[in-house]
C-alpha cells in the first residue's frame, strides 16, 4: 500500500504540472520487489489524450482488468503475487500499439530454513561448546553482492557478518545454556534489504557432540565395537554403521542403535570378510555428531560355517621319493575365504591306516605346500588353526606306487565361450564322487568335486590351453588313479598374423600368395580368406574369396601397366584379422609369352632334328646295301636253280628288299687242299677263324622257315674250275663260282619249300667280299702268289 500512495502522489504532481509537456514513461523504474508481493506501475504520456492504454509483461498482453485508467494521460497496472525473477513491463498505445514506455521488475527473497548448532572447536574438548554456526537458504536471481548479518540473542546480543550462506561465531562468553537462543538473518544489497523470520531454539537441542573415537575387535563369531563419549553425564544415543569393504554389489549400510552405550556387538557378519565400521552420537536425535572415521576390520572364521576342500598332485617316483603338491581352499557356503591374517594351516602326513598322532607335521602359511613321501600309501591331513584351535580339517589319500586302483576312461572335452565341458565313463567299481583338477601353466591349479560323470569348468582365463585330470574317489576314503584328458583351449581368438609373402604381376593378372602365423596355440583356424585389391588410378575396390585351406589366389581382369594395392583378410568363427597393404604394378606385356615362345622353339627344333636324323638313317638304309663281313661270314659255293631244292649245310644270308630266292646262302668253308694234297697251315688257321654256326632265319616275306637237312653231295665237276684253277681255289677262302649248271657243291643244304609253285631258273648273283680279313691273316698275299 505505501507504494500505491507514492504512485498516486506522482500522478497528482504530474497533473498539476499540466501545461508543461512530459515525455511518455513508466515509473517506478528498475523496481525490486520481494517474491510474492504486489507491484503497481504507472504509465504517463501527454501525447495520448483519450486515455487508451494497454500493458504487456514479457511481450505478452496483460489482462485489462489488472490496469486502471487514472485520467486521459495516465494508466496504472496492478500485479499481485509477483513471482517472476526478472520481468519486462511495457505500456502501449491502444490505437497505434506503439510502445510508450517500460521498466524492468526484479524480485528477491528473504533468507529461510535457518539451522544452527553448537559445537566444539577441538575434538577433545568438553563442557560448554565454544562455537555457534548457522546456515540458511536464500534464493538469489541476480549477480549483485549480498551481505548477510546474523543477529543472535541469548545472554547477550551479538551478530555475525558473512557474504555466504553460513556463519560461525565464538559464543563462549555470550551464551547461556539455560536460555533459548533467537536468531534472525538479514540480507542487504545496494537496491534492497530482506529479513528472515525469527528462529528460536533450545541450546541442548542444537548441541553437536564431538565424533566418537572407535576401536574394533574381531572374534571367532562376532565383532565388538567400542567408543568414548565426552558427555557421559547426559543422556545420549549412538548409532553403529557397518558394511562390507569389498562387495560385488552396492548394498546399503546396516545400522545398530543403542542408548547411553559405549560399545556394541555385531554378529551378522561373514567369515574372513573385511568390514568398514563407523559410529556417531547425539544428545537429541536431530543433532548427530559427525560419523567417526571408518575403521576396517577383518572378521575371523566362523567354525560352524567353515569348509575345507583339499587336493593333491603327486609326482613320479624318483630315488624312492615322491613330491606331493598339496592344495586347499577355505570356504564358506562354497565361497573361498582369504584368511591369511587370521588362520594358519598345518599339514600332517601318516602312513595309511596309522593314527594321526604318529605322523609328521609341517606348518604352511598358505596353499599350496609341497611335502615328500615314499612309495607306500599315505594319508595327508590338512588342518586350519585359529587362535590355537583347529576349526576345520580335511584328509586326502596318496596311493602306493604299485597299488592297483580303478580309473575313469573315455574323457571327452569341449569348449564354448570360455567354458569347458568335461565328461567321462565311470569305472566298474563303485565310487563316492570324482575330483576334477585343471591348470593352464602347471603351477596354479583349480579343482572341484562332482557327483556326476560330467563337470563344467567356469571362470577360466581366455584363450589358454588347459590340462584336465579326473580322479575317482572311492567309498573307503581312498582315491583311484588319475586320468588326464587331451589339452583343450578355453576359447579361441582371432586368427594369427597374415603376411602377403609374394606377388607375381603379369599384364592382366597377378598371382598373390600369403602366409598365416598363429599368435598362440589357441588361435582360431581360418575359415575363409578374402583378398581385397584396389586400382590406384580409379580407386575401385574389388575382392575375391577362397576357402581357408588355400594360401594363394590369381587376380584376373587387371589393367596393364597400372599400380594396385592388395591385402588379405582372414575370417574365423572367433574373429577376423588382416594383413598389411602391399603394392604391385602390372606389366605392359605378359612376360610369360617370351618363355612360352622359347620353349615351343626348342621343342620344334628337337622335333626337326629328330626327323632329319631319322630321314638320314632311312636314306642310308635305302642307298647302301649291307656288305657281308668275312670276319663273320662263311665260304660257300653258289648253286644253280636245279640244285637249290636240295639240302644245305649253310645258312641263308639275308639282303633287304630281295625275295626269298634272292638270298645268298653261305656255307662254312670246311677244308681246302693245296694242289699237292697237303693242307696249308695258314689256310687251316683262316678256316678255323671263319667257322661259325648260324641258325636259320625266318622268312621276312611271310613264308614258313625252311627245314634244313644235311645230305651228301656229288664231287666237283671239272668244268667248274674253268674260271678259277684248282690251285687258286685251294688257297682262296672264298668260293669258286661258275655259271654252268654242272656246278655241284661238296655239301649243300636242301631248301624245302612248302609252296607248290614252280621256281624259275635264275642267273647267279654277285658276291661282295671284304679283303681286310686277308690283310690281317696274311692269306691275301698267299692267294695272289698261288693265283699267279
């Protein structure tokens, strides 16, 4: 209402000044109002004489009911419950919609939700607190600096000045715990001032205790949390908060409440688990002390929940000793426990069947642990000791070297997505269960017990090759013999590294080969290869695919004298891999054409040479008739037709291209006498060298072989020596020939023809004789002398 009266006075003054022209304007200008209050604005314009105005708020028309015409030149706008943090209000002429004037209205709020508490300056202080701190909320919509003044009234009145929304002041000498405390907060700027409502509170209700000092002790079945309290003369309440330090899931903390207490027992905890514990206290519930710093504690093993699962790996016998690799896990409801700090382990070995008190004990800090045994059967006892008490134990059997025990057979393994499935055939003997152990490096073992003849191995390392062993556990506590399965990978990775090894470019094709080198033993096999090649001129990418067994491909339809890039991509079921990009340039002409031409020329040349050689040989055979060699011939007489039907002792001499009857018949020269009737020694020597035995040759003209029969022949006719004297014939190793019909050899071979055809009479044939035989034997000169 005071604003409204001010505006009315301004309107009256403006009217009294009539006669003096006033420009159009809206007042008050740059107005600041408290959020939720009412706003009055006046528009004054002497140029408007009809009193027709309308208003807009942030460019939106305001309801005419909210404006009021004062006179012909003035109009008033009333806005109630104004909540805009920043608004533009404008006055317009109704007829022309011209903006006559405007102003900006901003709002502010008063401080609220004041909260104060008394607290100590030092964590170890007690008695009356020294510090008084208040905080509040204040909505501000502008960037102007705001100063806050906190007025505090108790035994004395004092204040605290701050430029932020909190303030702390030392009230040690101004505060009385027997009186209530009244607080107000005033906010000031250069443009406006705002004051909060009064906040009154009891000192004890806002007294904030120091945070407790906490100690925690772990026992076998619970945790004991203790803390101190500086205000033990007053009634107070405390809260104990605890939660797991390492938890796979986010879980809310658990709270334990107690009244006027200095300790609390936590029983709802798991064995061998880390917990974070914190405590806070308060005289009254609303004002809690700060939470104490979290203290981390490891719980001990609860004997009623502990489980010990042990196993062993036994080495081969060497020097009458075996090394037993003993392993164990301490678990609670199947979850392994890591109680290195709270539990100690002890291994005791005894001969099978003996009392455990008679065995040797070996302390071990953690699993695994190696012990030494002989070739006999032993029992290994693993004990978990906590606070000098055995909380849980387990025993395993080590069979003797020569002991006959059952084993499983037909172990089958398969892997899929990091999981290995194992199955086997049970032995004929009854068993209690089976122990499966597996390792990927021979040092770290995992094991599990199964009641069935199959098992699923989880939580395996990716792409590792595992050794898996299955051992039956017998009903009497003994173990059977172990059976190891073939190595298997937990999973397969992408194929190995592919390298383009060779590129042989031609004019319109190229031969590309590559090598694939597996990264490890668990690299997956390539199912197919895709060869990508790109024309560097046209940037056209093409590809060709081959199966995984081929490591080469021939690229077709390439452009001659063009650069190409090529790379190979291998695809497997588990992934893909590709080679680096290689470059090659095709030839302008096919280099294989020259090689082919050379090869073809060589082949043709060889064929021509072979054909020419063949022709020469055949020509020689046609042109040159064979001449008998006396060294391999016999001396015979040439008979007429009338004597050819008899039996002969000589073999036929075959001349090519002659008929059967044209053949020369040669008879071994048996003996030749000199005219005096005395045998020539040199002649005898020549005769002996000329003697040969030649079998009858088949007829080349298709006739059957001639049968040879030896017959007696008539003596020589004396007319047969008309050409050669008897003296010359006696020393000449060749036959004496005549053209008369009276020539009759001493001995002849009768030629019996199966054909009934009559043979015509023919004249004698010429005989060719080589004289080198006579030159070698000296008979030539002797023959000449005799002839002369």
